[in-house]
């Protein structure tokens, strides 16, 4: 009698694409365009504000 063990699932390396200069409106359009066609795709919007220093 032989036992069949499931092969381990190896994690794929994470891949990133950084889009700079994208407005919030453009980001929402991108989300709507991609829709549910890419269930493993994770999108994030990062907006950094740097206050001007007064000297």
C-alpha cells in the first residue's frame, strides 16, 4: 500500500509595479477597468503630503 502525499505549494515571489503621478480619479478608473478579472491582484494607493517649511 502506497501513500500519495500532495506536493507542497511553493509561494511565488511578489511582483510590484509602481505608478507615480496617478491621481485618485485615475486610480479609481484603473480599479474599474481591471474589475474582477484579476482576483489575486492587490492595488494600493499611497499619497504623501509634505508640508512646506517656512524659513
